[in-house]
């Protein structure tokens, strides 16, 4: 699988939207939306200059994801490097219908990987901020793995699955 940075993916998505490779969908019967469905991409871990959140609630969500990633590590990966249970649902406010819905952290073949499942992503407002959140969650857990397992765990990748990657027209 081709591993690209956030900016590489952004360029690729921009080209896809410019070429008209999307579906037109009316949300609530009136909001015209350009939508790419079932979009999957793979990020390499990278250092990023943080951007501001599109709305302040995104900071609350990011902090929750980081806190839950640490708790997941402590509960599962710190006890069993090969655990398949290193996952959590993003329900930071007690609801269960958030746009970024599920995180799965795991180590296979000595490489640390993370899968993220996204129900809905506003491309223009959230793509960069959300990818930075994924990088921060990944880096937080990777640093703990590196220390505990004395550098025997290598960098892997982050795979992101987005059901609806969209732009409001």
C-alpha cells in the first residue's frame, strides 16, 4: 500500500474533486454536497505543525482521543503486544454517533499500526485537523511502546476509512 503524507493526500483529493469524481447528494433535501464515499487512505507517521480546530468542540474530541489511546495502551498493548482488543469507540460526550467513530491500535510483525473509522468528514474544514489528531494519537502510543518494548516495535502506518468525505457546495 502506498503511504503518503497529509499534504500528499490533500493534493490527491483536491484533484479528484476538481475532476468531478464525486457524487452529488442533497442532505436534508436541500444542502448540495459533493461526496466521495468509502474513501480509504494510509498515512505515514509524521511531525506536523498543528492547525487550529475548525470548531472548539474538536479540541475536546482530540483530547478525549489522546486520553483514550493512552488508556487503551495501558489496558491492552502494555500487557499483550499482540492483543486484538486495543480499540475504543469515540463517545467523548456520551453520544455514539460522532463523525470519527472508532480507533483500533495493534502491533503485527513488529510494526505498530492504527486503523480509524470515520462516518463523516467535512473535507475543507476537518481533513487536516483530523489527520493531525490521528498522528498525535499514534505518536502518543508509539512512544510508550518504544520505551516498554525497548525499541523492538517499529513504525507502521495509520489506515483511515471514511464513509463520507464531503464538501458542501
